[in-house]
């Protein structure tokens, strides 16, 4: 089975990408053609080292997981794209619970380190709040050593809630 059809390990610099902001990012629901990219980004060494689950994910497990998330009414999986080039920048997931909604983000390896995380989060939260009725808080769980995610979430308005040895929890109120 081929995993990297159409995947470019170095997408290169998008003109103006250093000036990207929340208005430069568009969000849309994930579609089947995004599955390979999300799989590769998830299994990227940089992603795994910062994820709560650091183990590689098998292709068959990824396919089953993404299929269940895409049809679930309790999940929202969004692709963040550059408005100008339509390049996929990252993926944001919302897992809706009874009391709050868990959010996570994974940027494409070639877009990391550019400060795009907070812009993807803001665009995704805007999409989510427009399409899903929720006044529940949104919660992020981040490894203490994942400073880039902490900075992105704080830049998107998340506030410190609590910390354990393994996880820092940040939260943000949703506006419906």
C-alpha cells in the first residue's frame, strides 16, 4: 500500500507565508484526499515527540480512526489551508464531550516554526463556533516540553487551567 502519493516532504516557501495571519488561513472539513497527509504528519518524528501518544500509528489503524472521526457527530476534523495557494498547513481536531471540547493541532512539518499554529487555531475555532452550537469551554492538553504548542494555544486566547507531571491543560471559552 502506498502512503505518500502526492505528499511532498518539502513544500517550499509559499510567497508571503512569513506574513500569514488568521485571515490568511481558511478551514474546511477534512476529506478523503487529506488522509495521507494527516497520516504522514502524525507519524513524523517531530509530531510524535511532542504528542501525548508518541508511538507510530499503523496505516490500517489510521484509516479506521479517521473514518470513524469523519462520520461522528462528536468530532470535527478541520484542514487549515493557505488562502492564496490552498496548500494544506495543518489539521485541527475537536472532540466534543459532555462538559467541554478537547482540541488538538498538528501542523505539516514544512510549516512548523513559522508561528502559524495560533492562526490555524483561531481560524478553526471560528469555523467550529459557526457550525457547532457550543458554549462549552475548549480544552487543550499539551506536554510540558511542547513549548511551540503552548505558545500557539496561548496566542489563540487559551489560559492555563492546571498541570500534572505529564500534561499542561489550557482552556478557552467558546462564543456561540
